C-alpha cells in the first residue's frame, strides 16, 4: 500500500501545475509550524540522518569537494579576512569546514546531528581534530546556547530543508548569533522534505539578501549554472544582517 501511494504521489507531483500549487501550499504550512502532508514526521527525518547505514545518507557521500563550494563561498570570502569566525549548521563529515580551513580560515565551529559523521571527520580530515570543534546534537537546540553576534558567518549546505517545522526557531537563532552574514545553499523545491521560502523567511528577521544564484547538482558533484532537467536545482543565498 505504501509503495502504491508513494508512486501515486510522485505521479501527481510530476505535473508542473500540481507541483507548483503543492510547493506553495507546503511552504505556507511549514512556515506555520506544521508538517506538509507528503513530508515525513520529525522523528523519521531525524533518524534518516542519525542512521549511518542508510545508503542515501551515508556520511561517506559527503567527503568529496564539488564546485558548489567554490560558488557558495566564492563571493563571500572576498569580503572577509582570515580572522573571520564561522559556524556551520549540519557540518556532516566536515567537507565545508575543511574547505575553509585549507584556505586559511581557522576560527571554525560546527554542529552536526549524526555522531557517525563526526567520527568520519576525525578519520578523513585529521588536521581538523582538536582545532575545529563540532558539537553533536539537535542544531535547533544547540544553537540557542551560542552567544549573540558571536560569528561573522553562520552557514549551511543542504540542511535547512531537513529541519522540521517544529524547530522553526532555528532561523531566528541563526540571525541572532551572526554578526554579519547568513549563507545558505538549499534545494528549495524539496517537496518531500520541508520546503520554505528562504528569501521571505530571512528578510523578516532583520537581514537583507545581497546575493543569489541557482546551480544544478548532478550525480558525481558536477555543477552547472543552468540546471538541466535531470538536475536538482540548488539556490545559494547570502543575507546581510541589518
């Protein structure tokens, strides 16, 4: 029954008109703090990232750098000095933190839900051990402990669409503990996760969008500015705190 229902939902969503209508509906419902009808309950979503054995969520999938990091950080790093402080939400096995570390940024911290991902980070990026602290746990709760304006940049890559609506407070805390920038890269059309209108969301939290671009993510980490039909479109946004 579940397989049949899942196939039927995918067929409906494949219709562009239905997809746009549902995405608009899901954005609204999520912003109100409720889970959209085609999205998993919060405990299920959490478990998919805690469970290191899931084929589609294994931390080893997130080791290799791809061009999305160059695009994501390219403009922002030109506006920062090497003493800038970063906090990554959902650091996984440390790919983005390692990217920044290798470019001379040493004041780095992370929050990660899955302990297996943090264990893998110690193996593949040993240079980060004891130098880049990563706290394990629920980001929406852990970020509440961070002091106001304690980071120059709070950022995440493909994480916020996986944050359940019951944890919507995380967005306010991301802005609160940032001194300057919020940097996000998200598949904003993740209809089977928790889609949100991030431009509208952060604009209501005393920030101003200063950069946006869409890229296509293909299998193998290939990146294109104009996404082919078989790509997932990832939207990169930079918000400046005002």
